[in-house]
């Protein structure tokens, strides 16, 4: 799924933002997704993953 999103965003230059591309509990998937898109111009967002400061801190520690 992550490779599909990456290819889609590279093929369709108009895509600049993705909201909630993965399930919010898929921490491993989010880690892979953010790593894959690290140098991309596409912004990734999730209001459930980052909706509170506590969630953001927890997920940042997990992604590190």
C-alpha cells in the first residue's frame, strides 16, 4: 500500500497532501510511510495520530 501511494504521488505531481492514508493504530505502517515520504514534497497528515500533544509525543518516540 505504501509503495502504491508513493508511486501514485510521483506519477501524479498534482498530489501534494494525503490525509489519513493508513489506519491510525498501524504504527509500523506509519513509520514506513513517513520514512518513504521523508524527502518527498507530499505532506502526510492524520488528525487521529496527531490529535493531541500526548499522542504526538508517543508517536514521535515510536517513529524515532
